[in-house]
């Protein structure tokens, strides 16, 4: 997408309080004060195999709401079991999600659970009473529904005191943890000091070591939630302790480094009282800060799959935009601050507890022996975990937050090995526009029939969901009509799974800047010919319309220098269907269908000129705004189902636009290009969204060149974003700028493409013919797939691939990276 606030909130996690506050806005939520009551009815039981199911009706009185889903889960039963007992239910982030039937503000749903079962629950409100899209979660964090009878339960919603939902359950009970530790501290004090009469003084160094031990225990507590282990599970499945300790290895490493540094300073300053005390108090301050970061990291990992790093900080405009400031003001919850403060203070209470135990150990030999034995067991457990036990493969769940940020800052000049790899003179040669000219041209447009150009860029729209790309959902009734008037490209790729990267490539016919940085942000006014500026010089009327915001990473500034007569985003386009979150003032976007009307109005104003226009949608981006009645595509995932409805909705928009052209007799003289800016994943390769991977679902998009002069040809060679503008100018019989890197994909063919994604791990990809190579330069992992035999990329062929093939792929990527890095620095960043 160009920009939505939901996107922005993912990137503003770096500051401690900001992290919890801003992410609350990603899934904007509210807590309501509710009262519940039950009404007696006859028991309604269903037998399912050996279990007896109880059917209970849940009634939710929400007079201000128009559409509500009942969200629930059970710790006693698997989701597969819950789905089998409740036909037609869906999953939402591993929770059950059941649409409720509503009438006049009263919403009802019936749930089947085995007798005496319990569920945790909440209500997800997706539309208000007027039909406006909302995204509110009334989560009943301290309430449980028991199925010991079939009595209905009635929940009354009170909207008077909205609050934000804490994404971390541990942070949500920060003061409970603190007061519990305080009680334990009092008990240990009474036992050790009063009952056992132990009062041995301890050194400052011992106090510091106790402080570090407390830090580690609290890091383990935070790590429990990150890796998804409930504390009760450790009692029922003791082997999970190995997994927990293994996941905490990086935390232990951080604390050892932390302790070593400050202990060294204490030793060096032991004879200088003021300096010694200063180091001691700085150590305590950093320890407190570390605990806050450890617990805010829980929410960070939930949303972006890893701790916050420098690249994500950059992608959030360094938290400097007015929208971020607004987000902070709107989401700085007192509950968040107090609970984080309580968890930080818990460090000192826990240190007191360990101090009491340490004093007792010093006074009783049996406790010394027990402690030595326990310490030996812990060391053996860690050793076993490191050597033998199964480790958690998801590095993002095991990385220490502070180490991750520090390492990303140190390596923030992202010269991965491909940037520095030594190349032979032959391999230094890279021709970005390389392509083999076809013997027989597919282009029958050389009679100058095409005068106008319309780009329709669909936000976050992957090829695999489209009918003509093997999709099974029948979403493209309108687009399918033009199959016989189009050239369809089977293998069209974005170079990176990010809108601003694609924006530069589409308009400028170049590869994007190979960095987590963006050209639109670093230098929005860089000098480079774009298709819009060239056609503007040729007398074309030009426009760019987006149903999102163009503020993100200076897209508006970039577009202002590209020869567009008119640039409008959702704030400038008249549209009655504004998508808003009820907890803040600014809308995130408008219905994509309003782009069709905006295009019609503009087209009628410039009817005397040839035109070039770009329409860029928003609804395909999370949180998948959609205000119409949703069709059920049977995908068992409410967000994915909404996303498929949006693709179908955008197909209707395309149909409307094509009708606008036909009514004005412009269909034969207009080249319509339909594509996506990047893909979107829904669980493939355990990822959601698009920015963290370079698999097919992240990068492969549909591409249609539509005009009656085409005859339904399909091309199976590999094409990419940089090729669109070059092909368009070729169809218009205009000269191609020498600075451009694209090729005419209608009249040439080539079977090579390059990809990258730098925002989590540093990923580089290369496709040659049917083989695709993915290099994770952060972890050293290499993946190889045969896309003909394995289009879903499920079988990594790395172990079966000849080392020379791997090396050839690495060399080719290095040639591309070094060529493009030099091109950007010399021609774009330094061309003033």
C-alpha cells in the first residue's frame, strides 16, 4: 500500500511505552464494563462420539453495533475439535471466530462444547450501527463461560468508558505479579529475619549478582508468553522446561554480558566512592530498563515476529511524523504505563526475595548443598538443551530484544555479503534490460491505435488468488471477460514486498534501492525520468489517485515531482464510504470503488487530451477494510475471507472502470494495465502479511495488459515491476530513456528475476527458469525450490542442489546488487 495507519503502528515499537501503546492501535480495541445474567432453559445436549456436547446461547446486547463476531478459545480442546463440534465457524489468529446473528442491537450465537468445558471469550465488532467499518474488540479477559448447563448467558455492553486492550496477557497483570511478589517477599523476610534470625551482611557485588539473577528470571517469564508456553504446562509437561531454557539462551547471554560489563566497572571504581556509587545506580537503572524492554518485546514479537530493530525504526520514519505523534497521544494508556511500571518494580522485589534466600543459604550448610545441587542441575539442563534438545527454529521468538536492536544498529549500513563479494570482470557486467527479442511479435498495436494508458495497481494482491492464475474462489468475473483481449503474464514479480519499492519501479522503470531505506524517503526529488513525466511532456493529461494516504515515506513529495497534473489520496477524493477506526479521528482510507468515480470525473474534464492515469487501491492491505456484505468462501479464516471479498470487490471496480472507458469510446485506444504492488500471505510459510518474506505469496502478482488489439496471449517468461513503463512506452511507439532498466516484455522474453526483503532478516532471492534461490544473509540459511514441480515452495532442495548451482546464483545476485547499488548512488542520490 501507499500508507495506512495500521501499517504505521507496526513500526513504532522501539520506545518502551510507545511499543505497547501504538500496537494497541494496530488492532484498535476497547474494554467495556459489562454485566451478565442467565436465564433458565431446558438442558440441550448433543452426543458426539463419547463426549456429551452442551449447546449454550450467547446473547450480546450491543445497541451501537451493526456487526459482531464472537471470538473464543478453550485451553482444554484443540481447535480442530472445536471446529468439528461447531460447523461453519472460522479461525482468527488461532481463536475461534463465530459471526453472530443480530437484530436491533441484539446479537446471538450458539456454541457447542463438551459438558463442564470452559471457554475464554470476547466480541469483535466490525461495523457500527450505521454500517461504518470498525475494528473493536470487547475482550472479556477475566471472564469464563462454563458449559455445565445450557442456560443462555446475556452480556450487556456499556460503551461509556472505552479503554485499550493490552496485547500481552502478562503485561495486563503487571500489578498482580508485583503484589504477589511483594507478599512472597514479606513471607521470606519473616522467615529468614525473624524466625531463623539470619542477618548476615552481603557485599555490593553480591547484590548486583542477585539483581542479575532476578533479571534472568523475569526475562524467562516474558519468554514464556513469547514462545507460547502457559505456566501450567510446565507442571503437566516438565519437558517443556528444556524448550523454555533453550529459548532463553540469548537472554542469558545478554545478562552475562551486562553483568560482566558492570562488575568490571565496579571493580575499577571500588576505591572511588562517588564513581562506585554512580556505576551501581546506573547498573540498577539499566536493569530496570531491560525489564521494561523484555515485556514490551512480547507484543513486538506478536506483531512482527521478532524484536524491534533499526530497520523497522527507519520504516516508521523514526517516529517523527505527525501521524505517529497523534497515535501516541491517542493510545498512551494509563493502564499500560502502570502495569509496565509494576513489572519493572518487580525486579527489585524479586531481588529482595533472592537476597533473603541468599542470606539463609549463607547460614545453613544444608541449604548450601541444596543450592549447589540445584545449580548443577540447571547447568546440566542448559548443556543438554544446547547439545541435544530440540530448539525453537523461529529465531524471532528467541532473540533478546536489546541485543537484536544493538546488532541491527551496528550493522545498519546494510552491506551484506552480496555488496562486498569479489566478482570477476565478466561477472561485474550486468545488463538490467536484457531480453531476447521474439521472432514473431505479440504486439499488434504498432499501428498507433493506443493513445491512452491506465494503470490499476491493486494493493497487496497476490496472483495465486486470481481465477486465471489457478485461484479456486471465482473472484474475477469482470476481469475474466477480457481474457481474450489481453496479454497475461504468468510470472510477474515485485522486486520487494513493499509498496514504496514498487512505486519507484513502476513509474521509473528501474530496480528499487536495495536497502531497508526508500528512495521516496531519502530523496523524494531525485532526478530521473518517469513514465508520467515523459507523457506529461508529450502533452498528456496525467493523474494519480489513491484510496489510501500518500504520506507514508514521503510518497506525496515523490509524486509531486513526477509530472502528474493531479495527485489525490483518500483525503481529497469525495467518497461517502470512509473507513474509520472509532477511537481516532482520521480515516484510514476510502472504498476502492470511489476511485472509479474519481477517474470518471477527471476523465470527463480532460476529454480533449490523451491521458495517463494511475489508480492505486488500499482495501487489500491489513486490516482489510470492507463494508459490504461478505460472501463465505469457506477458507476458515475470517481475515482471509474478507481479503477474498476485497479482491472480488476490486474486480467489480475494474468492471466499472472498463465500462467508463467503453461509454466514452476509449476502450480501443486505451491500454489498461492491471497488477498488484506485491502479494499477501495468510499462513503460507507461517507468515501473515507481506513484508517479512520473499516467497511466491509475498512477491508474485497478476499482470494483465488489456486492449482489443491483443488476442488472449499468455507469456510464461519472467517479468517484473521495472518492465511496466518500458513496455508501455514501446506500445505507444515512444523512445525509451537510456536511464531505464526495463525491457519490452511483450516483444522480448527473459527468464531471470531478482528479489530482496531487508526488514526482518536480510533476504535475497533469485529466479532462473524454474529454479528459485533464497539466501538469508542474517542466518546463513539457503533455500532452493523448483517452481514447476513445487509452486508452493514446500520442499527445500538445498541438500540436493549442486554447490556450483548455489554459487552461480550467489554470483548473479552479487552482480545485480553491486550494479544497482552503484547506479542508485551515482545516478539518483548524487545527481543534483
